[in-house]
C-alpha cells in the first residue's frame, strides 16, 4: 500500500469524525462515484417499478433492489478506493471491474446478514480491497469492528435508512400536492382506493430515488470509517511522516555531527544554569518564536521556570532555541482547535411578530392524532414486552407439568430392586467377613434406598445426592407417609456409608452385624 500517495489527512480520529470524512471525500470527487452507483441502481429500479405496476399486491417491487443492494455498493467503493490514493478511476472502469469484485462475502450479504446488518459498509473493504477470505476475513472483521467502530457503522446505517424513508415520504407528499382536488393535500396519494398499481409504482419509485441519493453517502462514510480504524490500528500517520524523511547528504552529515558535538557543552551549561566560558561571539540569528494560536489551559500556563539571568548571548540563544522546541504543538501539552458552542441569547430580546403557521390546523390536528396514537401504541407494546420478558411468575402454560422421573441410581449406586441379591443382610455380612467393607456398606445403603422407593413409595428424583435423599425421607416421615423405623434405618445406613466412602472411617463389625439384623427383621417382616 502506497501511503505516501494518500490524499486524506489520516490521523487518529473519533468514529464520528471518521464518518464525517466521507462527506469531504465525496465533495472532492464524487461525480464518478454517483455515476458508478446510478449505472447499476437505475436499471434495477426501473425493473422494480415495472414489477410494482403489474403486480401491485406483491412486495417484489422494492424487495428486489433492497436485497441486491449490498452487491451494487461495491462499484462506488472501487472508485473511492482509487481516488483516495490519487488514481483517477472512472465509472466505466468501476463497471468493468464490478463482476470481479463480487466474490467474498456475497452469500453472507444476501442471506442472514441482509435483514439485520445495517453496518455492512464497514466490512465490504475487507472482502473487496483486502481480498480476505474465510477465517482470515472473520478475524479482520472482528478487529476492525472493535472499540465501538462496528456500533458506529450500525447506527449510521440505521440513520441512512431513516433518511431514505423521510425522503420517500417527502417525494410522495410532493406528488400529492399536485393531484387534483379542492385544496392541496400531501396525503392525497394515500387516499386513492381504485388505483393500486399507481400507488405501488410511485411508492417503489420514491424509495428508489431516495436510495439513489443516500447510497453513495453511506458507502463513502463507512469506507472512511474503515480507513480511520486502520489508521488507528496500524499508525498510518507515523508511517507517512517516516516515509517523508530523507537522509541528509554525507558531507552535510559530518558538519551536523561536528555542530552537535560543539553545542553539547553549551546546552548542558544552559540547562544547569552555569555560565559558559568567556569568548567573543557573533550575534546569533534565531528564527522567530512560535506563537501559539490560542491561550493555553489554566493548568499549563507558563510559570516561572526558576532560571537565572542570561550570562552571555550564547546562553540566551540556547534558551530561545529550547523555548521554540518546547513551544511546538506536539510538546506543549495541548492543541488549538475550534468548537461549536450554543450562543447565549441576550437577556432582553425584542418581541417579534408571530409568523403565520406553516401547517394548516386540520393537518396539524391529523398529525397530532397520529403521533398520539403511535405514542400510546408504543407505550402499550413496551409494557407488554417488559411483562412478557421479566414477569416470569405471571406466565402460565396449558400443558400439565411432566411427572418427575424417579431415581434409579444415587451417587453412582444402582438402587433398582432387580439389581439386589435375594438375601441382602446375608450378602452384607459375607462381604464384610471377606474384607470388602466398602462393597458391604454400599450394598446396605443402596438396598435401603431401594426398599424405601419401591415398597414405601418414597419419591427420590434422578440425580439426588445422599443428603437430599435423607432430607426427602425425613419430610416423608413428617408427612406421615414413612414410618419412624424405616427412617432410623435409612439415617444409620446413610451415616455409615458417608463416613466410610468420603472419610475412610470404618465402623466396628458388631455395629454392621446389629444393623443387618435390624434391617432384615424390619424389611423382611414388611415384605411378609
């Protein structure tokens, strides 16, 4: 990229200033930009008007140019990209190059991005100018859209769409003023009932005319926003300054080095406040001091630097040179600029005679009624949406809630009754005597849960923990659906299993034997 041929003064700007730069670019050479845009837009608009005339009930008239518009925007982008670097590209060159520039992002632009991506102009140069594709293009788009640049492009695209709607309504109102009637009526066109083809064709033509005006503005402004973002990311302003530097000639370089070596002691003495050695010197010619274009801020006003009086003309000259260096715009700590401010009106203002109203009273009443109805409808829609979005307890469903699924395992232990041996207590004693304490306690615990679920209808949900199972058993006992003996057995079996499984604290053999006897006596008697 030849940045030394760049015609724009690119430096870090805000997003609003980057968008505003597009108007300056169009003003400098926008004739070919508009020609390239209109050469593609006008034939498509004529086709859309014909479709609206012959098929007024269908929305194909305005939908076709609206859908294909992102592809047409690449022709004026071709002209703008070359004008920025000082190349003169005509609209004919843009039309010849347009078919080759349709690749990259066209499927995205015509499918899921089309209804929602109003800031597409920021990403068009990534495909058209940088020729990025695939993951590289995705990464580049994400980088370009950061720091609020993507949001600025989206808001600008929405604003351009609003201006297009305003222009369309203005054109239709202007046509309505010239329609036959007792008095001029800008809404006369909307009152026609027997000329649907005329209404559809005029509406499509008015919208196409509005897009023909706003289209190049949108493309140019989003393109300069893209350039501003790249200038900020890649420091184009610094690179341009470095490219403009030229190395001095060799003989002059030697003289400059000697001058710097001779002036170094004087500079050090001037900074330290020491007088230079006494010598005869010719009066030094100095450049005129740099006068700032505005007053410095309060915190940066010049104060007493603590220097002593000048001891010699050489010291005064060095100090003047230092003052000139630090008075430069890049070193003084502030910049001078212009800013628009609201003008304060005078306290006593002459009362001007009231001008006649620009809008008739009947039209103002109609507009006020429409605005009132829109405001009330918008408030009702907003409140309804807030209630639907945030008032979850107010929602209801006609379908009954599904029954909770009973647990088949707890903590990784299978509690299905078919997975247990016929004699649970005997199997637990045998495992304990064989030294398999963990397996014995696990069998006793899951057998206890299985009996509570299958024979006493304890509702344990799938995925419940040991503590949740015990809490559910206690709740069932408080409700009278589980007896106290079963709760005591479940409590002791859960305690032994938790202490052994998570704390490696094994109970005595007598405790396990006694619990097995109580377990067998209770559940076997219950089964009998």
